[in-house]
């Protein structure tokens, strides 16, 4: 090949090299952009674990996930920390409760369970081991014990004599101190005792 022929091919080769590099960078940019978009719009996998209620898990699920599973809430109120929702249960005066943060992420759920004599606390203790705490819920009364499983993110409230579980609370696993200051603030080690007698009935 003559020097003249080589000089004529050099610009062509350089042009091809530039085109190839440009094509490479454009393709890489497009691939990166598409993967980023897919990562943003693709829903994160929500784990189903011990503190999951169906497919809804505190710390992972959004209120939209709860609505998909339970239907539209029958009540809602805004709080300083986020929102509280009530969902229809088998008890007209006791709706299921779900609490979210300001971003709509579920942080706590309270389920009122239909009575089932086979659904006793012993079954859960056999599965999870002994509860971290056994307390009394001020809102439920002394006839029930609240069994707290901190590592599981679960509270089970069962009748003392029948042992039937009538409430389940779901939350993110946490420490005793944080739990008692937050979701467990209504729980106590002290029995409520009998209601005071109104003496006007004796006057």
C-alpha cells in the first residue's frame, strides 16, 4: 500500500473510531438510564414474616398495600407523626387500626380477631418461645394478658382463662424501652383492679 493510500484511509479510520466510541457511550448511557428508571418504578419486594398481617408488613408496606388487602378505611385522622386509619372488623365498635408515618409507610397495626377457641396463646409460645414481656393492657382489662415478642414485632392479647387470642398487634422489631414508650405505652405490669364504687348510690 502506497503512502498516498495510507494517508487517505487514516481519516476514515479515525472517523470510524470516533463513531464507535460515541456509539459505546450513548449505549452505556441509555442502559444506565433505563436501569435507574426501572429501579425507581419497580415495587420493592415486601417480606412476609412473623409480624406480617397477610401481605402487609410494618416498615415495608404502604397504606396503599393495606387498602388493597382490607378495602377502603372507614375512618382516618392525621397525627403529628403521620396518620391513623380504621378498617372494618367483625366488631362494629372496634375497627382494625393501622398507623403510618408521614410518608405513608405502615409502622403499627392492631387486629381484632374473631373468636376461635383453637387459636390459643400456647400455639404461639410453642412456635416463638416464651414472650419477652407479659403485661396488662389498660384498654382491655385484667382478664387479658398481653404477650410481647419484641424480636418478632408482635403482641398477642389472650384471655387469661380460655387463653384464646383476641388481638394481634404488629410493629417493627424493637427494644423493650422503645416499645414501652411507643406502641406499648398502654401496657403495664400493674393490674387495673376493680372500678371505684360510686358512693352516691348508698346515700
